[in-house]
C-alpha cells in the first residue's frame, strides 16, 4: 500500500462495461459471418493476452522492443527536458521498461501525473500496481476506454505528452490510423506533444520472424482471441483446429496475421445464437502490423493536423520515434 500522503491512485471507466460487451457482440457477429472472416485485434488483450504480448516483447526475434528501448534510453531525458510535461498520457497499460524510462525522465523535468488508457481493466490494474510499488510520488489515473472514442474525455492537468509505444499504431489500417491520429490531435493544446513509436520497413525475413517466433508464443497470442470469444460469448470454437499464419503484404507494407482452420469445424457462439462453419484452409484475419517510413509518417501526421518535429532512430535503422505537435 502507498503511504499516507503519497500521490493518489485511481482507476475509472471512460467506457461502460455494457458498451464493451455490446461492441464485442457486434464485432464477432459481423466478423464471423463475413465472406472473409475477421476479428478486431483489440480483443487479444485480456489479462492473458497482455501477459503473452509481454512475453513476445522479450523474444530475441521481436527486435522492436530492444530497438525502441535504445532510442528512449538515449533520448528520453533530453526530450522531457525540452517538452517539460506536467502529465504523461499513455495509450496502453504501461508496465514496460520503456514506460519507466519516460516516467523517470518526466520526474526529472518536474512532471508527476501518469495517465494510462487501456481497454483491459485487468491489464490496467496489474500495471498500476507495479508502477505504484516503484513510484510512491507518482499520481496515477488509470482509465479504461478506447483510444479513439475516449481520448477527448481525459481531463488535463497542464502541459501534456501523449505517447503510443511499440509501433502499436501498426495494428491500425490507414482509415483507422487517421481516426486515431485525429483523436490525438484534438487532445493536444499548444505546447503539448505526441511521441509515437513506429517499426520501419526492412527485409522480409526479419519482419516475419518477429511475428512467428520459434517458441510458438506468437501463435499462442493469436489464438487467444478465440479464447476471449469463447469465454465472453459462450462459444465452443476448438482452438486446436486453427494454426497461426503470418505473411507480408508489400502493397500496404503490412504484416498480416490470421488463424487458418486445419479441418472443417462447426462452432456455436451461444450469446449470439449463431453457428459458424469454418472450412478447411479458411482463415480468420486477426491483425495487421504495418511498417513505416519517415515520409509516410510525416504524411499521416499532416493529414491529421500535426507536424513532425523530430525523427529519432536506433543505430541499425530498424525502428523510429516520431515527435509531433499540433500544426
């Protein structure tokens, strides 16, 4: 427990629980009855999914974490000294070493409030418990919600730095990416900044290995979306009838993940009163992980009403951090 007089900790909902369930019902009905089946990647991230993703970030094939960490280790103190935010708003639950580096640097520049936003209340609470054990001075306001719909609801406390790490923005197709960046722009006042981590386009074998590791954790993470559907909507989709598939789409510069049925399956989603047939070889699209260039990020920022102020890369040119502000 935090000692008396320490900064307060709160967790509150920006989106009601019923909204999440209704959205899940709608997304699963729409996705599993479509000609090309699909499920939104946000449903990976229950508590188990968040744990699996943290495991993935520690894999040697998943170079993104190491590369982004090196950039932050080199530049976070200088960035915070120049931006001098009073609060750090993170899109994500924020339990990683990278978040700790940013919080440490924010503290040195005088900031004291941390606001993580995550769709998973379980993951958010777990991250806050970890952070509060490390930083008794930190004021933490954990918010359960959707980045696009709920960012505007976050109350501000002075100058703000919004961060979106891990190239998670790569999970957004261009239209949704635009909506997210517009939501970020609307949440920025003059003097505020946005720090975005992006994975850069590189050789195909390196990118594929990052999403199809030899230990099978990436496959387990992909299958977790079916666990969520089964648990939340009383489904009986057999996980052992699906295999993890990842491929690179050069037209859109995106890695694409899916689950392929290895045999014919008829599954029931009882909460929807829905029976779904999966033919052998049929795939459920689950995620895209788009890759970026500086020119592409600059165009995305400009379309959303932001300007690119700074571009930082690791020494190998694998990953970049883009610092933006309101245009």
